C-alpha cells in the first residue's frame, strides 16, 4: 500500500434534487500507484471532469473519501487542503490557463512561488524543466507570444515543477494538432516513468489512451476496466 499515491473510496456526486437529480458518480472506488498512467474515457456528460475535480479537492463529494498520500482531502481545513494540493497535485487542462502578465518561466514556477520559494530559486527549478520541454528559447516570452503547443507545454511544466505525486489532466491534448499532441503525450509518459509522478488523464485521444498503463471507462457513475 505504500506506493498508492491516490485512493478514493465510495465517492458519490450528483446534481439537482428530487426527480431532477442526476447522479454523475455512484460509490466509485479507485486506486492509483506511483508512476502509473491511467486513462479515463467515457461519453460526454458521463462525469469525467466531475471526477477529476473531486480527486483534486476542487469540489466536495456527496459521500466518500479521497486520499492523497494517505491524507483525506476532505478531513482537513481549507488552508491545509490548499497546501496539500500545492505539494502533491498538479493540474493540466484542455486550455492552458497561463497568466498573461507573466513569462513562460514565471508561469512554470508559479506553484513554487505560491509555496513561498524565493523567485530566483523557483526559477532555477523551473528552467531545466522548460528546457526539457524544448522551451528554453521561450522562457522570457509571455503567453501571447507562444504557440498553442508551446503554451500547453508550459502548462505541463507548471503541473510538474513541484514534483507532485499525481497530475490530473483533463483533455490535455484536446486543443492541439497531432504533432503537438504526440509531443505532449511523449513528455507526459517519459516524465511519469522518470519521476514516479502518476498521471490520471481524461481524454478522447485514442493514441494517448492506448499508451496508458491502465484504461478505465466511466459508465453509469462507476469505473470499469477497458481492455487494451
């Protein structure tokens, strides 16, 4: 059990009430181990993004528990929850959500700056990661000066800069052309193997799904294994 970095038990989440209530998740269980790459698929509206929000502590379940490195995300106060997310979780979305007034290097270093690291120290940690993404020449450019693929690689660097236990990725290649999607996929897979960071990826990208260690489908509020 020591290498289980994320676990949820009996997680349920619904919206509405009475006859109008819709249950996205129904007593869902999941365990993810260090370095594991898990792809989650399912039809639109099945609750995949809802699940990621719950796993990341961005929304509360109606029932159930979510543990990150053994700590229940919803059994601690907001300040401790913010700190736990900063130190153990990374997030990548279909849209990069970079801050336009900051450079690529500053955006990549942002989780460390929020953590309280000195600006120079944070930059020294983020810079090699940007270089690994092939973005050393973009370090001092702002998001508006970057291509879509470059922005998404900066977002991936930001998710990884704090060496999180788990990265939660919601359609991370959804806005990219095939070449950039393949590049982002390769970086995610390589870094998972090298750093031990687990990736939980919601995606419709069949190539990314095929390269995952485990494929799960969200159906009727529960996860089931999908054969390769």
